[in-house]
C-alpha cells in the first residue's frame, strides 16, 4: 500500500505508463493517518504532474475522517482537475460517511470557484436522483462522470437488475464506471468492460488479488489484470488526454 507522497507518486507513474485514464488520490500524514491538508496533497500533485502531465487528477474530498467544509475542500486550492463528491450520507460496515445537503452544496460551490469538475460517487439510486436535482439547481453541469460503487452492505449490490437500473437512470451523455468493494471488484470491472463502461480499480476498494482473500494485491497487479481482460474484449484503454479533452481537465488549467 503506497502511503508516503513519494510512494504514491511512484505508484501513479507506474500505472500511468501502463495506461490509466484518471487517478483518484488520497493523502496520509507522516503517521499514515488520512489527511485533508493541502500541503501534503501539493507534494503528491506536483510529483504526479512532473511525470504524468496530461493525467486527469482527482482528489478525495471524503467526509469519513473529517466533516468540516473548510477541511474537505482545502486541497481544491491546488487546481486539480476533479474532486470526489458523494451525493448523500451512507453507512459502511463500521463507519458512516456523512454528506449533508449543506456540505454537498458547499463542495459544489468550492469546485465551481476553483474550476474543478466533480467525480460523482454513487452508492444507491437516490444519489443519482440527487445529482439530477443538483443539475436542475445549476450546482453541477456537464460533462458528468459517475463512479457507481457496488458491494457495500447498505448500497447497490452486484446484481444485474440493480446495475442496469443505475446505468439507465443516469442523465443522457454521462460517462460512468463501475467499481466493486472487496471481492465484488473484479466482477464489477468485468461487467463494466462488457457494457462499454469505465473501470474503477485500485486498493482503496480492495486489497486482495483473489476472491479467497489469500493473496495481497498491488495497484499494478489489479491494473495489469484489467488490461488483459480488456484486451480479450477488444476494448482499448482511453487515453488520459482524451478523457481530459472531453471537458474533465480543470477549467483553469494552463
């Protein structure tokens, strides 16, 4: 698990050379605890840009560890391309992620001020509906990118009916990916490839390579496997610049 800024930079660089479209980053302090501080994120972002200049960079604005707007939005001052936006509160097995309407609106405002695009995190159908409410209110606008996360105990499951309804419920012309928590990750990713969607992959959602949870994975292990599966489906990997040029680069990016 890459923890320090340098470890994260090196891991992203390896993934970029293999072929990824965007990177979703979390930062940790010197003790390994998640942090919101822009000083830590700055080191990571500058290192990633040095080696992967056209990569679309997204920062986590998660409320699982801190839930004040100033803290959650602090790193947006770095002018990154995207920031994660979870569209309601939800429960994980041992922890709640609290995202009040006030917090969501506040994060939308900060992202508009900084030219940042939201990475819309979807755990249930109500969150998709709330995204349409935000569009109607003028809080977010296209292009829209949705991460649909499957397998959390209180959220959407790895079920064909639920997946189909979620995708069909998205606004027209949206871009989307499927991710899976724990042993649902690989199956969610294969479904995404088969349905011509995007793939969310990485250690944030799953630290094991196998479904029996006996082999620890690295980000590169998971990415390389997805490349092999995509090749079997004759699915090319979208270039980072292609995705960025669709409108996902920061609006103030030089």
